[in-house]
């Protein structure tokens, strides 16, 4: 059964969380974090979204 669509934010601010399966690490080496950030900032430039903050943990990521 599909879940209901999220409500649109009145402020336009969203908390996005990415997690590894079974709580496995998604960043093994420092280079993994650098590559993720490079791709994140390339996507930001391409689409023009505003990134208010981010936190990279070993097994998950928070974006605001």
C-alpha cells in the first residue's frame, strides 16, 4: 500500500534524510564524503535550490 504524499511546506524548507540499508555505513572513506558533497553542490548549482545546512554521519545524511 503506497504512503500518502507529504504535505507541501509553507516555508519551503524541508528536512531530507538519506540512510544506508540496515544502518550500514554509506561513507567508508573520507573520499566518499568529498564525492557526495561535490555532487550535492553540483546539483545545487544546476537546480538552484538553497541548502541551509547539512550533516554527514557515517550511516546517514541530513539536509535542510
